[in-house]
C-alpha cells in the first residue's frame, strides 16, 4: 500500500478593521515566536477553507467574520514547499471593545502601515 505525504493547507486572513489591518503576536514556541503575523491556521479535515479562516480569526482574536464573505487574494506555497497558504480577505468588519485570544497569541492589535512580520509571505501580503 502506498503512503502519501500531502501538503497541508494553512488559511491566512487579512481582516480590515478600524481603518487598519488586524494582526496577532505569536506566542507559539519556534518559528515566529514573539513576532507579528496575520491571523490564520490549518484547515481541518471536514472544514472548507472559508470555515477554517473564520474559525482561526475568532480563536486568535475574538473577531467574528462571515466565512462566505472571504475572498482569495492569492495561494502560495512556502519557500520550503512544506505548506500551501491560502491568503484571503474579509470585507471590513466592526469589532467594538477588547480583543480575546487563545494561547497561540500573546497580543492582538491593528496596524495602520506595513510592518515586518514573522513570515516572508505574510510581510508580502501586508
């Protein structure tokens, strides 16, 4: 029986908010620790890419977005060819009050100008 090693899909979401762009500071040990990134994560089996993007934004920031409203910006394979990243964008959203995040994130913020991020492909999109 053949064993297949498939390339995982990560959904990364650009969320316009408060006249800027929603970002997270990574709290996971390893690559990108303590650096800014766009919210996102792995698409789980049984989810559409849109559902995965909306779930990740909610878990990492507390901001609710509509999965069906997400539109693909680009799809890229990481330079090391280990992941496919779907970069998508939400329409501008409203979110009053504070942000809420999970253990993968140490801070949620809105940026108003381009910044260097934890990942080359994120920086290119920002």
